[in-house]
């Protein structure tokens, strides 16, 4: 008998009357890796003790917890050994993903509050060099920043916030796009971002949830 | 002279340059790391082959329309130096036969096997070099041989030059091999008899030769778009049936002869795996097609990442409570079940915790050991220093792994699995309930069932190119007690596409397989595929047995059994099987026809551990009462993918066997976990036999001991120790 598509098998269902189950200390097993569709509600937010980000990288969602703060650099980790380092919401390093990046140099045309330090000053121009893994390459990227006032995209803020758009291009490899950064103009803290981190993967979407003691 | 030298120097640098900037090139020329496929179906330019190869463990499918041919190709790469392909060509200028009542307007179908061997890898000064034979054992309609050289001049420009024989001698030149031996001067159609399907070594590389060549250019920053140009070396005066009826009785019109020798084409990669092809050949013919190719042999890091072991928290509290022995056993039962590992028995001997487990989730045996040990480590009180893990399958214990807890813990954080593996003592084992203090009651009979859709097909027959039906399969296994089970499989027809099916090949042997058409036609509504009782028993640490009774496959039922001696620390096994069988009625009910046979084989297996190449020999009496040997080579890859090929030689003549001369084919088993995203031991199994005949037919034995006892040999652990802590 011929079976021409693996999908046929994938579609198949299976049930089992298994071994005798014994009720015992049910709470000892904690499955926290299957939460692929995660809505951050007020209740969820209130149960968290540490700041966290909700990361959507196309293939699935995960929650990453704030691990360290070094100046304006925030390092976020999850149980899959994935790591994201953000500078005021801008991704400057990823590790543990299929394709990773590291910002190596950054020059900005702005004066005091420049993009390279994590600020989104309108009309500034930036040139960066980024190291991409898999395949390894150093690529120069140029970008310009524009910002505007918008409503908050998350549950946390109920006042007007700012949206910065970064039009970027890496001419050598003909890669261009727009990164978005939503931030609170009162304290410059990031709220949400949609950023491209690697030319071979989709943009990463991050929502930031800071918890203050 | 100076200018010439300068040019040469620049050319020399360019040869080296494609090694220096390889990674940036991956961004500039997307999807450039894999070769593309020709219209003919193998890796190549437009019509011509190149010397390029896919990595070992790759599978590919290519389809193209190149008037008057529709070609479908299945390709396998068991080694990075070997391409094996099966070509199926619909030849639209000829009928299937010259008897209209038999084939109607069905076009002629040609099947052929091709091989290509990579004999030199590319280096800065040496081109990649391959030798290939098209239609190696077929009708020689497309028969040709070639040696081909490919060299990357820049990272996006790949040049190819080749020398061809047979249908690749379009611009006829003297055969250079004549200087070695005069026998290369003249070419015969094929060696041997009239049944086809045989190798023709005397034909290969004979007759006049011809040259061909071209290049493949990848456009910068155009998503991997490739342009191809070639000088076509095909001899269209000999390929296929060029002059219609003059060339072949069944042909009704000639093939368009070329106006030009230059072909041009484009390949556009949709993604890493799928390429679209468009070409203009012969100066008068537009071609199109696609190919799908990928390496399925690699370990999936995505799968590992998405299926990490479930963590056990509050471990210290659990350990404190589990000082109580009974609580420890029950805790192990529960905690292991969360990891899809089922505790069968457990025992505590001083500081050693012994568990006997069963699992059907993980292909990797070290992963099973690692997850079991990690779980036991998380819940066991600190005084326990050794875990002894036994694993059973079909009620028979397969292995015993004795693990030092301290060593397992020491290397875990750094994932030093090689050091940890050195401290794991593997040995064969045999089951006895008396060995265990904790024997959880299992409520027998235990039943497992599944429902799955199924498509049955018949490809390339005279009644239609593709006929098939859609069915619903019902699978059930009931375990009455350890080692005693009942296996049933039935199916219900949902859509019947076999109405047109009339083909019934003639045979001089008992129709043990050629009658499969009758079985397909008569089981439109429902069919019982299997209905068998199995008893498994282990006589000693290295010997396994099985006896079965009932409906044993689609066409045969009866009784019989198997015996396998599989020494744990060796890489070979020997066994035998003996069956008394009756042929089932064509409606696949519980009735039988008159034909009966005693079929049996002596089975020998030898695994070469480094390459994971398995040689399986099965000698004995086959279903049609012919005697001989089935020789099977296969290679297993890290992902669990297996590719294999077989042939069988028995005491019947080529004429008795019929078309194809002898039984042969290739097959592949693809682990479904690659597509599912979760660990699974299920495989998608398929194979290609050029033609179904009755000679060398073997019972399609379910739960074959060789497969069932795979984990009962230490050599099958060595390939997967890197999974220990995953």
C-alpha cells in the first residue's frame, strides 16, 4: 500500500487507555514551555514579580524575564537559553536564536540624546555595523529616525506616547525596512518595538512590562 | 607577456576569492549553498548534468515538462559522493502499447535508474568532478554516460564542462577511451536478455563521445535568481523515439529536432528548498518545472529546543518526602509519565534505584536514559548514588544502563555528554518481576488505537497515469499481557479512484504480488489488512523470538515465527523466520484462496558503525516458492532518516521473472518528528520498485524483530550520546 504524503500520518489521531495513574504531588511538575499563545492581561501582569518582555518572533511567543541591568542595557532571558539585550528597547544583541546579531559600532548625527545611546531623536541619522551569525557577516546599516505622538499599544499606559520609526537600509545586501519603537516620552522607557534583527528572519515584536518595587 | 601574466594573476586570485567571502555571499546570493536541478531531473544545468552534489542525507523531487516529456524524479543522497535517482518519464509521442483496447490513448511510460559518483571535490585548482550513468538498468531510451567538471570562478558563477556518451554525444567526436581498449569504439543497445532492468556494463562509455558545457550565474540581491546557459550535448537523433513510428512501433509522431545547440534558462528559489525552473531549449521548445530538495539527515535543533524536558520544581521537598520507599516509587511513576516515559517496575537495593521503563516517544536511546536519570535525580533522596535503568519493548527487556548519579550530575551543566557516557555501563538484561519490589498493577487488556487517512495509489499503469483511492485506516493494538498482543488494521473506502483499473499483468509464477491489482479493485468499501496475534519471548539476554498467527498482511495469512540472536556488544545479528502461509481472497476478508506456501529465511545483519551502513541478507524460500537471497544496503542518519536499496536473486530465470529481470528497488524512512515538531518514533516509509513482479516476494511482516530490538545493541547508542542531557 502506498502512502504518498507524510501529512496523512501527521493528521492521524491516537488515543490510549494507558497505565494506572496515581495522584501524587501534582504541583511538582510545572510545564512552562507550552505557552505559545500568551495574552498579557492585567491579572497576569500583577502576578509577576520581575520585569518581563513578551516576545513574538513569528514562529511562537515567549516570555523573557529581566536578568540584568547595566546602564541602559537590559538583558532578558528565557528557559530556552535565548537571550536578548536591549538598549532602551532597541535590540543590540541576540543569542540562542536560529539567527543572531550583535551591534558592533554605532554612530549618530544627533547631539546629546542620540540613537546610539538608546534615544529616538527625530530627524537623526545613524550608521551602524552589525555582526550577523549563521551565516557570519559584518554588514553596515544606515538609518534615519522620525517620531510622532500615538496611543499606547499595550495595557500599561493610558496617556499619549511616542512612536519612533527607523527607516534602515543595508545597500550591500539590498536589505531595507522599517523598525518601530513605542516609548513613553515622560521617562523614555520602551513600551513596544517591532524590529528586524537579521535579514533572513521576520521582524521580532517585543512588548515591555516593567515592574517596580 | 606581462599583461598576460597580470590577467592570469587576477584569474588566479578570483579562483581563491570564493573561499574568502563565503559568508557575505550567503546574503548577496541567497539560497546559493545548494545546487539546482536540470529538466532531466538530476542536479545540473538545463538539460546537461553538473558535477555538483547535495549533502549526504538529502532527498529531492524534481518535476519538469519538456515537450514531449513529462519527467518526475526522486533522488536520494546516501553519501555526499553518490546521487541515486529514479526517473519516471511520460513520453507523449508514443502510446503505452500498440493495442488500443489495452492502453487506449495512454502515453508511453519509461522508468529508469540513474547514478552519479563524485570522484573529486572542488579545491582552488581542481574542479569538482563526477561520473554518471543515466538509465543504468532500464530500456536505455535515455541511456547515456558522462564525466563532468564544475568549477566556481566567482562565488556566483559556476562553470561546467563535460564529456558524454550515448544520448550525450550530440557533437560526435572520437571516443577517447578507444585508446585504452578498442571495445569502446562501438555501442550496443543493451546487454543481456529482453526483459530490461539489467545492468549493461559492456554498453557504458562506448561509441562516439560528445562534449557539453555551460554556466550557472546567480544574480546579486535578486533573492537567489539564477541564470543558466549551456551548450546542449544531447543527441536528439537517438534520445527517446525521435522519428516517431520509424523509431518505435508505439510512437505516433517525431520529436522536434533542435534549431540551436544553445539553451538558456532561469531558476528562481522560492525558499531554501523549492526551486522553480523555466528554460528555452533547442531554439524551439519552452520548458518549465520545479524541484524540492533538502537535507533531512541532520539533527533538528528546533526540535530539541521546542521539546526540552519538563522541569521538576520544589525538588528538595520531593526528595525529603521520597525517603519513604513506596512514595519514591509512586513519585517516579508520576514524574516519569510527565516525560512520556512509563515506569513498569522499580526496586531499591541499598543505594541503587532500579527502574524498568517503557517508552515509544524518543528515537534516541541516550535521550531516554538521560531524561529518566534526570527525573530520578530530581526526586530521589540524596543517599541514592546509582540509577539502574532498564528499557522494555514488546514485553522484552532490551538493555540495562547503570548510571553513577554523581557522574551524571557532574557533567550535566556543561553538557559533557562524552564524559558522562563513559561512566554509563550498558549491558543486556532479561526481565523478571521477582527482580522488582514495585510492580504497579496494569489493567490488562491495554488497548491502543488510532485512526488515520490513507491514500493508495497506482502510478504509471496502462489504465491511467495516476489512479488512487482515499481510505480511513483503523489501527488497534491490544496488549493482553506482557509480550502477548493482538494487532488489527482495517480500512474503509471514502473515495474510489480505481474504477478505471483493469490492468492485470501476466505471470508464469503464482501471482503472489501481481494480483495486487485485484486486491485494490475488490476492496473499495472495506478491507481487513491485519488481524494477528503475536507472542514475544526472550530466551536469554541476547535472543529474541516472536510467533504470530492470523491475517499477517494484505495478501497472506497463516502462522509462523521469528528468532533473532543479537549479541549486545557486537554489531551483527543472525536470525531466521519460518511461515506457513495461505493467500487471502481478493476482498481481504477472513477467507483464503487455495495457494499456500511455506516461506522462510535465514537473516543476517551487519552494521558498520562509523558510516551507519547496514547490510541485511535474507536467504531462503520466497512467497512464489522461488529460492534465493535478498540483499539490502541502507544507511541511517542522525535524524533517524534511513535510505536503502535492495535487490534479490532467486532460482527463477529472467523470463520467468518477467519485465525487469529481477527484483530491485530503493526506499526511505523519514522520521515524522521532523514535520510534527514533537518527538515521535513514527516514520513515513515509502519506496520505489520499478515494477511489481512475483519473484523474490517476502511476507510484509509487522513488528519485525530486527526493528523491534534496535535498542538491544550498544552500537545503536553511540550515534546519539549527544542527546543525553537534552
